[in-house]
């Protein structure tokens, strides 16, 4: 916006409903895990955890079909420069062990960098 004209510069859909439908991970916070876990899950401390397999028959991509990128986050705080979002992920969510309380803050700097 150095020229003062507002315009969209972010890839995205026109309608909110299209995000979960097409799942391109545009600007998404992925989780619980970013990337792929093969073999349908993992073993931790001798216990097998079976994950949601949303990429092929044996692969979990970015936390599964109901991963963090597919959730509606809660707005905790905001001002003209930033917004802080939160999400609760209970134990067993998408097959992952342990409960998580996640926060994500987006801030615009003076040079309009996110």
C-alpha cells in the first residue's frame, strides 16, 4: 500500500465456506503436525497412536482432515496492528496424544509486513 490504494494481495477464496471444501492451505496454521506422517500413525513410549489418514491410505498430512487449518479459531485480542487467535485441541484430537492450548499472533509492521 505504499501508493495508498487498498487491494487484496493474499491468495484466497471469496466465500469462507470454500476453505474447508477445497483445503489449499492458503495462509493456514497447520497442525498438530506440519508435514506428513507415514504409516498411519506413530509409536511413542511404547504406545501406538493411529492418526487421521487424509492423504492416501497411510499418510496423515498437516494434522489430518480436521487439523488446525480446518478449525475456526477464537479471537482473543486485537488492535489496529495485530490479532491473537487461540484454539483448544483435546487429548486424542485427530489421534494425537495430549491436550494443547495453541495461540497464534499476526502483527503488521510499519512496512506492512505480516
